[in-house]
C-alpha cells in the first residue's frame, strides 16, 4: 500500500487540500466546503479559530485575527494576535495543521507528508519559511512545486497532443506567469516570471481607499484609525470585488459603521465595474508586462501559445480575460475551478512521489538567476562586484553548475564567496542570499584556481560548495541555513506552542464527531449569546432587529444553509459592534 501524501495549496486568501484516490484527484471538503479561508484567530475563550469562523470574527475583532499571512513569509518579523507575537511561519503552520486534520478525517488515518505549492517567484527565504511552517504543523514537506506548474499538471497531465500553455496565476497576494510545454504526459516549464506583492489584496485596497475617501468627503470622518470599522470596510471591499466579476454595478452598504460626534455613521456607496477596473489598471498592466517577459524567456511570441490557463480567484476580474484575449486572440480556459486547480496539481505531484500510477512527468524551472560576484568589467571599467551568473533563470530543475575563479593577488589565503539571486549585472543590486569564507589557501602566486559549484534541487533550495582545485580544500553551505529564521530549538518551541493551541480543538472534534457544530455555527451561537446579553441595555427597535436576526440564524442552521447563516451572522455582528462601541 502506497503512503498517503497530500497536496496543499497554501494561499494568501484561501487554502485547499487534495488527494488522489483510485486515480482521480479529489479536493477534500470540510463541512461541505472545498475552500478554507486563510484566516487565523483567537476567540474570546482563548481557543484557536481557522477558516470561515476566523474570517467572520475579523469583522468584529480584527485585533484577534490574522489574514494574508503569506505576504509576510520569509520576513524576520512578528505579527500580533490577541496580544501574543507569532512568526509568519507559525500562523501558516496553523492553517497547514487544520488542512492536515481535514485530510486525516477524510482518510481516517494519520498523515505526515505533503507536497506544498509556492508562487513561482517566491525567493529562497520564502520557500524555506514555507518548509518550516510545514515542519511546525507536523508535516514532512517532501516537495515544493510552483503554483503555475501545479496548475499546468492539473490541466495537462492527461493530454497527449503537444501544446504550449501560458499559465496566468493571480491570487490574493502574488502573481506568477509560466510558459509550459506539454507533450505525451510530460509537463515542462520553459520560463516563469512574476511579482510576490501583486494580487487581489491590492485590488481590495483600491476599493478600501475609495470608500475611505468617500467617507472623508461626505461624512467628514477618517475611519483609518478605527480598526473595527476598517475591518468591515475591507470585507465590504472584498465582497464588492466579487460582485463586480458578474455585475456592472455594486451597492456597498454598511450600517452602524462607526460613531462620529455622537451619531452613527452609515456607509452607502455605488461602485461601477468601469471605475473599479480603472482603479486596478496599473496592476493589470504589470501582469501583462510580466507575461511578455515570460514569453521572451521561452523565446516565444503570443502566436506560439496554444492555450491560456487562468489560476487564482482574482482572474475572475472580467478585464483580465479581455486583456489576454486582446494579446493572444483567443479565450483563456476555465474548465477547472481557478481556486482549486493548484491543489489538484499538488495532489497529482504527491501521487507521483508516492508511487501511484499517474500519467505525468514534471519538469520545473528556476524563476531566478543565481551566481556570485567577482572582479570584472562593468560598463567598460574594472569593477569588484560584477555579477557572474552560474545557474540562469528558467534553467530546468534539478541543476548543478560549476565555474572556475582565480585568486587576484600573490599569497591570497582567504576567498570570500558571496551568493546572489537576481538579474542585474551589478551584484550589489541583486539579493544577497548567502556568504562564507574559504581560509587557509596555498601561499602561491595569483591565479590559484577556486571552483564554485551551485546545486539547485527540485524544491528550489540552493546548495553551494567551493574548492581549491590544487589541494581539494573545500567549504560548503546550504543557503536555506543561511537565511532560515528558525533554529532547531525555536522550531521545537513553535511546534509545542501550536500543538497547545490546537490541543483542545482536536480533543473536542474527536469527542463530538460528525454531530459537532461547524465553526460557522459555533460562531453564530456565540453571537446569539452576546446579543441576548444586550437585550436589557438596548432600545426596543434594536432588540427587535436582533430577535429577527437570531430567528434567521436558527432557521439557517436547521436548513443547513451556509450562505443565509453567514449573511444573518454578519448583520447581527454589525449591530452588536454598534451597541458595544
């Protein structure tokens, strides 16, 4: 029996977990839903919340809730949640641990291994942080693959005819584009480009800024300093963006948004799709520029592309399809849900690794150039920090390259080896990702040969070694250790802390079984309790409104209607917030 390896799409806005069963890829559901919102929170009893419940809590208690943590991966910072500081890896680990539990409930056995997807343009630091998040969550990350590559696997694994595919991946926080060749089940990535800080969150922010400007101009209110009002505005902006994917106009309504000079401030604003698309035009232009860079990297023109695949929820924005149609002359594909295809591709890769019979072979590439600095010519003059590429961008993985360098003066005993990631001919303009010294070289004339080897593995992790050719004196490092934010002791401490947070939640899940309240229902019941506690302190009108909403919530629970439950819960949370303010 093959070991179970799950595929995980750890997204900025939403995350999913998938598995291959009986030769078919299946995105695993949790309470009937395939998508887990990438929100983490602490409730008022100090218990961990993940997914929809945390997303709902964000409206009322943003200080106890974290969203879009993926954008901070690889940074040496801490985020605050309910008065406690957490590393981005820990927050991501909580999401991964929840996905792991969802998968374990489905297969009814423990799971310890996963394939996790990352944006193609993720740096080495961001990839290492993702691996650490997996370790904290109790997962051995057997492989990381690029998100557009995973999507290509989901679309192209069963295709026999040769096709050139462009994968346009616009998620909540990142953008990637890859040019892929598919032939006889072989998925070969030819080039990639992207931006780690461009996505749906930026689109939301444009609407948020528009709303804030509207409030300032029409109400004389600056809502930026009111965290709860800002959280509700952000949620309203997200919902408006979704509506504008299908409708030409959206009415943004938020009652009792905040209080100003003793009076309640209500938000009512119409936004047209035309105005929204004008707001985000610069971002869309940047993605199209990246498309052409990726095409150039593959030595292709738009006429060479046979199919376009859209990945990520933000690709539902109509103007994106229009721009791609104008560039290529045909409609992008949309047979596979853009929110799910990355997880499906990850599961396909996981099945291949576990030895299942999957008709696909994956050839991925590095999105960056890796090299070192040396004395050389730059702009016609000698320069001590000339960038010397060793592994070039869009090189197939895994890859190992060696270059020879020479000492620059007689009796040189030490060589400083610095590794950079980037494309600029001036090494100092690229990203320094590692450094080490080779000491004790021979006391010989200049020209002593030092060989430098860069070995980039399938996960995009870089291993570096340098050797004095004449003596065999060698020094090596793995770049992930040079940039890792966690030492082993810190990792163990993080595991303990996250396991403690999850302990009570998992115990309750095990006892309650399938009859337990979903997180959404549990959160709704808490809102009802809070509302009832306010009955004696409020006006008859507000009390009547709350009673009506409580009845709507109870009806939705009995009917199993998640959408009606969420809508009523949000309205009740709005009234509670207004009364508690």
